C-alpha cells in the first residue's frame, strides 16, 4: 500500500486512546455544564433531569478515560449523541452542533469495534 508517511502506522495503537480521551474530556465538560444548569434551574423536575444527565455523563466520561467497559460506554454514548443530534435538528439548531454530535457518535461507534487500546483497564481486543 502506498503511503506518504508509512512510519506513522506504528502509532495506530494509540488511536483508541486518543478517541477515549476526547470523549471523556468532552463528556466531563458537558457534565459540568449540566451541573451548573441544575443549580440554576427553578423547577425540581428540570433540576432532577439535569442531575441525572450530569451523573450519566460523569460515569461515561470516567469509563472512557480509565478505559473500563469501553464497548458498553461506546454503545451508550453513541445512542446519546445520536439522540442529541436528532433533538438539535428538530429544534432547527446550529448545524455545527449537529455535526459535532454525529462526529462524537461515530467516534463512540468506532471504539466499539477498535476496543479500548493500550493504557486501559479493559483488555485490548
């Protein structure tokens, strides 16, 4: 196979680690936003919803960063990001947010097949 930089193929084992860190840090940031929204919301129903989202994002983010049950976390995150893209599209939201949600869904989907990679608690495939 022709390639401009064939030596870069030796770093292919680090791709799942980069994907895990990207998803974990993004979910951590979203968790913090939902936690702030929960503190500022007036109704108890919204507050509970934001807290549940924050806890789910915290758990998924920690699973991705630690590399624990990555395939399960990937399935759950993929479904969440696809629902978010559909919700944003239904509300005539920003196209960049829809594209970000689809990109994160595909990163999550790729982790299902790639496995956790190195530096993970899970065993690599």
